[in-house]
């Protein structure tokens, strides 16, 4: 397997003469429930405005907005003004009814894919991080390096990794939940992914046109799609790299509720089990193997939930 780790910001990528230069397609995922304080979103859309001005390098940004947000915020004049004067001014708004965030990704990336081609790169930018802080603004200033790594190093997928300490809820969930389950269901692939990133559920990533085409034409999961993309990238020996985003957070006051953490681990197990069945079509003896893994998976899940209960209560 060929993997690469990004260690320095890349320069602009050159392209062969006679071919359209590859472009980056920014896809912004608008928060389902926008905060009362718009400083984080204002910081994010300052970046989006800059991208929109660099038309030779970036395609028109796309903002995916769940229709539930529209009805939830229908009485907010602040929301309507921000949507009209900032979001719509600097991006094309794609309204859609979505089950969860990963479906918003599917909708936005699918639309961008239809507008792109060649060696274009698609850059997912989550909208619910603390971009209005000093650290958040610093992150926004270098976040463009994430898709440029793909162009410069010829990668298929680049994962953005946020910085955390060992007590951070995301660290705990990924260590005792995500990776523990991955090592059970896909041990070889989990080892390869662990060498690349500690954040297999990251919401920051960029993906090349060819690999996105493969992903869009296969089953897309409503949850934990980054894990699925990483596994499928390893399955097909894609070029994967990592970009350090910085110490930004989408957790209010840095905390994660126990209920939310439990839900994240449980749905990761469901996705991994479904993907395993997809990779192992029915044949004699498959159910015995699956049942044995399922029993072991239940033990891993119970251990993860006990650790979460002891650390997040």
C-alpha cells in the first residue's frame, strides 16, 4: 500500500500544457443549528469570500444547508440576513432534506462532482467549528493547504486531523471505540489507517475526482462516511495523506455528552458490520465467521461504553 504524510505546505500544482488546470471545489457544510453568536460563521465565510474571488483556482463554493435548518430558524431575522447577505453572496446554496451530516456531504460533493472533472479536487469544510477564536482564525489561514496537498503530491484522499490531548472526548471515542472496532472487523486495514491518522472520523478532508467518482457510485453511508472512505481507499491501494488542521473544536466548552458519545460508537459498529457483509458476500460458512466476530464486537462495544461512562459523566 502506498501512503504519504504531508509535512509541509505545498506549492501550487502545475499541470501539463493543453489541459485545463485542476480546480478545487469547496463544499461548506452549514451547521444544522446555527449558534446565537455568528462570529464563528463570519470567520468561516471570510475564507469562503476569499476563495470565491480566486476563480481560476477555485470553483464557485457550494454551501449545503439542511432544510430543517430553514424551518428551525424561520423566525430569525439574523439568520435570514446572514443567509442572504453573506452565504448566498459568496457561495451557491444547495438546500436539501438530509438524514444526517454525511448525507449533507453526499449532496454537496455529488453536486460539485457533476460540475467538475479531470484532476479536480473536492474540499469539504465543516461549518460548526470555533473559527471565530484566535486559533480558529489561524486554522482558516492555512486550511487551503489541505486540498493543495492532493494537487502537489498526487494524492487521492487527504484527511485533516485536529489536535487534541488524551482527555479530549474525540480522542477517547476514536481510541476505545472507532479503532478498537476497526481492529476487530478490518484488522489489516485498521493498522494501515492508524499509521496515517488518529482521526478516522474527521470532518475535514479533500478527495480527488477519480476517487470521489468511485465513492459516489458505491453505497454511501449516512453515518461515519470518513471511516468508510479510508477503508475503501486502503482496499484499493489509494494514495492517502494527512494534514494537521490545528486545535479547533466543534464541542461546546470542549465537552461531549455521554449520550452523544455512545451514539457515535454504536453507529460506527453498525457501519463496520454492514461494510464487512458488503465485502464478504454470502458463501458456505460465512455466517459462522460473522457470528463469531459479532460476539467479539459486542464485548468491544461494552468495554468502550464503560470507558466512556467513566470518563464523560
